[in-house]
C-alpha cells in the first residue's frame, strides 16, 4: 500500500491578533508568507484582544491564507485569565494534535505566548513527543516599570517564566535584532535575524502639501496621568518639544500625531497643555485604522520619532519604521538598536542627536526643501525595498534547514 505523504506544516503560536491586526500580527503574517513560499502550510494559534470565547464562536471564519488554519483564543493574559488557563491550554494542545493528525508538523514557532507563559512548557514538551522543533521568535524585551503595580508584578513573573522556558527548550531562534540574538543565544543553537517585514506595495501614489508634513504613528506610552519617562516606548514628548521650537521660530510645517488624542496626551504630559492650546501646527488625529494610518504615512514627507536608549528599544525594531520606509517616507529619529543598520542616512533616514539645538536645525533644513526635492527624496526611499519579504526567503530557508539538520 502506497504511503500517504503529509503536507509539511509549521504551527505559529503567540500573542498576536490576526483578526484585529495588532503590531505582532503583521510580523507573524509576513513571516508566515515566507513559510508558505518555502512549501509549508501554517497553522496559527493567536488571541482576540476584544472578544470572549463565546463571542469568538459567533464570528465569521477568518481567512488566513490558502491551506492555513487558525485557532482564535480569548485574551487571557490578565488576573481573570488565571482561571481560564487550564481550558486555554487544553484548547491549544487539542488543536495541535488535530493539525498533526493531517500534516507533518516540522516546527512550532513561539512568538511570545497566547496565555500565561507556563503553557509554553507544555508546547515545548509536545514538540519533543511529536518530533517537531521548538523555535523562539522574539521581537522585544519589555520594560514594565510604567505598568500599574499588580499588573507589573504579574507581567514580571510571566516574563521570567517565558524567558526560562524559551532558554531551556528552544531548538532555534528567529530574532528581530542583534541584541535579542545575543540575549537568547546558546551554544550550538541556530539563529537568524529577520526584522519586521512589509508586503503592501500595491499603492505607491502620494500627494504632498506645499509645506513639510511630519507624521508620528503609534502608542507612545501607557496612558495615565503624569506618565513617567521610564518605560516609554516612544518619547512623543521630545518630538513635541522639537516641533514647538519650530513653531516658535515661525517655520511652516505640520505634525500629524496618530494613535492618541490631544486630551489624552495632555493628561499624560501636562507640561505641554498651554503650548498646545496655542499651537496650530501640531495636530492630534486620534486612533486610525491600520489602512488609514498607512495612507497618512504614505502622504507625509517624513516619519518623526525619538526613542530612549534602554533594553526595550535596543532589543526591538519599530514596525512603523519598517512601514514608513517601505511606503517611501524617510524616517527622522535617533540611532537606537539596529535602526541605522537598516536606514541609509540621507536617503531612508535622518539621524537625530538628542541635542535640542542640533535637532531643531536638522528639522528646519528638511522644512526648507522644495516640493520637488521632497518628491524626489520619497521616490528614492520607496525604491529601497530593504524590508521586502523576498529579501529574506533564502535566509529563512537556510535557518530552517540548519534547525532540521538538513
């Protein structure tokens, strides 16, 4: 009797929300596209950050690509979620067994955890029982200082557990930065650096204003009164400082801030209240859909950001940086982590120093560029394709072969 050859499969599991498309989801989806190109189907185990288990059952099936599958879980990483841990673990393992029944599961890739990190031990042991390799995909190392007290304690314990399990059981590492590669590396373990990627080059048209438009997009910090700088992902307050200086010097420009309203920003950074009430160049746009965010970034002259040098920012690589450059909008930011390993100074990126006088001078020089110069600059940036998926296909294939011993 002829033996049935099963389809090769990768199970991708973690704290990503494919339905509502959080930042993690875009990284996972683009890595999965590479896996599909390499001949693997992908079974996802992710979370829904806004719906309960009962609500998820009523939602229409989500299309995650031909031949791919998706187990959608309630977000249980909370105090309430402690009581749901056992049922969540059982759902995950049952799904993995179901996938393994119809496919040859070669790899299980863990990108954070869809529930409390202890579940990763069960997943890693499942890999050993089913001749699959357990791969860690790490994109950040969190700084939790700005979280509320109880949540901070819970997250610290969970992170320590996750780190210990991943260090002990990992057969390979997919890292977004050199910092993470060094952090997780152990002797003899294959690793590869793959930054967040981009695969939405369908619309390259843009329309610029007569004067320079900067854009910031993201969730810069925890939204609470008088937020502390420690633990901020983005120093939006420093960006506002720079732009208020431009306004004071009569420079014509716009800064569009996506992701936070003016009222919320002032609650977090009250020192800017009076200045922002008088300023008409800094526009708070609130939350946008991902598509509308990309459209706004595409039509801006520059993406503007500033990040403190800390473990979190050294380890990560901004998804917004990746999207901005890929859409043809150069990024203006300070050098942190691997950012200027990918950004070409004067083409896809302009480097802030942290010195207010120097950085205001740089922004003024950008504002002095003609519309024709800015248009030319954006076209050069768009042709760069640093983060295009096809550039990392061979790298991923070599890594997988190394992990599997082929």
